[in-house]
C-alpha cells in the first residue's frame, strides 16, 4: 500500500471526526424517520440517481414482454410452435399473458395490466415495482393479482409506478374464507428458517371447524382492502392448535411471487366482489363441483 | 500529474465503475444475490482514499441508494454502509496495507461487518436467521468480493503500485 496524503491538521481532523459522528447519527436516525419522509427520500433517489438502472430494468422487462406480444404471436403461433417448444421460459410467459388477457376480459377495465420489476437489493426482498401508478387510478392498498390469484398488495403508489409487497411480507394479512364460505380467518405470512421455507398460514379458524386438505381459500372481502373471491391458496395441513378453540392451517400459495412478471392491479372503484373472475379449476375445485346434481 | 495524483484518479475511476456495475447488476439486470456486492467493495476502497468525514458522507449516500429500493427496512443499509465507511477510513491510521494479503483480508472483513451491521439494524421482524444471513451468506458474499478485489488488484498491476 502506498503512502497516503499529508496528515490532516489537528483542527481539520477534529472537524472530520465531528462530521463523521453527525453523519453516523443521521444514518442511525434514518431508520426512525416518519414513513412519509422515508418514502420521499426513496422516491427522490429513484427518480434521480437510480433512474437509469430502474429504466434499464423496465426496458429489459418491456423487451421481454414485446417478444411475446399476444397479437403478434396470434399470427405466427402455428409456424413458431415448434420453435417455441424449445424456449420453455418464453412459452411460459406467453401462457401467462394469455391467461392474464382472459382474466382482464372477465374483470373489466378497472383491472390495470402491469409489468413487475424486482429491485434485487438488500432489504428489498418481498417487494416489487409495478408499472402503473396514481395516473392509472392505482392507490395504496390496491390488490395485485395474476391469472392464478392474489400476488400481493400495493404499498405505495406514485405517479407512474408503485411499490408492492407480496405474500412473503410480514404485513401481508388479507382476511380470508374457505371457498364454500364455511369458515373465515386471517391469512398471514410465516417466516421459515430460510426464505424457501416461508409459508402462508390461515389463522383464526374455529377449533371444531373441519377443514380438509386441498380446500381453496379466497379473500373474504372483510376489511375493505381486498375484494371478495380472489384465490389465495389451498389448505395443506394443520399448522398449530390453540387450546380447543382455534386452529391455524398451512396453505399452498396459489401464486408464486417470483414467477409473476405480468399482473393486474385493481384501480380504485373496481368494486368489492371479484367472485367469478377466476375459473373453478384455478381454485383447485373441479368444475363439475359447482354443477347441480 | 505526479504519481500520487495519477494513482488517486485511477482508484476513484475504479470506485465509480464498481458503483455503476453494482446497480446495473442488482437493479438493471435483477441478479439479486447472485451478483457480488460491488458497492461495498467500492466503498471500502474509497474509504481508504479519503478523510473520515468524507468517507462517512459517501457511506451514507451509498446506503441511502440501497435503502431507496427497500420498503422493508429503510435505514438499515445507511447504517451499515456508514459504519463500514467510517471503519474503512479509520484503518488508514491503523494499517499501512502494503502486504499483498491486506486488500482481500480488509475487503472480507469489511463486507462481513457490513452484513452483520445490516442484520442488527434491519429489525427482528424482517431479518433472516443469523446463521443464514450473516454466517453463511455473509461469509460467502465476503469471500466473493475478496476474490474480486484480489483479481482486480492483480489486473490493475498490484494494489497501490499503479
């Protein structure tokens, strides 16, 4: 290591130490700033220093989406089908977009299509950016859905994009019900020893309520955040019992957050009932189960 | 331009390139954990090139940049990066650093301290288990950027002899 510059003067050194101390205190205080101030700082940095990198990610995502634009694929799908079969990831994305289009047609114009970007920086786990914001009618608390079901919820809406959290976030707690309406509870994320062990749990189910494995769990519409009827997952097994009055069940999430690249975000005024938007087979319920005997 | 000035310019160019490549890999290309933490590497190098106060400012700024993408625990990266920057600047007084083993050891320790400080400041509700985040991932991440630092110093014609 070579020599470094001249030794600073003692007065300068003192000022330097004081400055470092102030900065350190500010860094410690940053965690305790009001959430609105934190969001302002984040937003300011995202539209300034980080803008080229976020823009780059959006460009790459858009480029990926353009590759599989449904209208273009409609015209060439036959001739490309053999080639597509060798590109599994592109085919999967195409399938997602088609399913999303089908869902959007059923859902109507208040469900805004959006692409999902994931920051990939430390501390940004369980969060994502979507390409719609307040100018599209999206507000904080808006549900984010995929053709499979509920992916997450918008945490912070900005003009042209929004920050969302997926079901692995500790704050993700939709009120839920079994698909047949026989029991109501609260779905919450349960952290595992490793991220791969993160689980969804349906909590607050009455002890004597019989819940079979495989039953679909939907949003109940209570609380006014999530419309009723969005699929969340299916029951796996009993997670815990408390006395003889409450049970909790592990759920198999119906939507994989990491695989969600294109989603729909509910704009304000989208209504409070989403029942019927998802096909019965999506919910793990055979279609004939709904038919009259 | 004398030798010291030239060396300083080269080091700062390397630092800026590391910062840019870090955000391209982590945000632009969304590589996440697969990409090395070049921001910490750049900060550790920069911290030994500047004064304590300026290093702290740089640490806070880089920490805020990472916190801007973090809804879960705003401030955790700011604390961690400022501590690392201040610690790195203090090592100027403690180590001359002319050994060929100094840079990888310094970078390894700096990155590990950064992960430890982040784990402590991120809050119990959000953080991963200590063994996973600090012991396993922290050590692997530290070895990763220590290897990059070693490679970089060789490519640049040995650390400090540019």
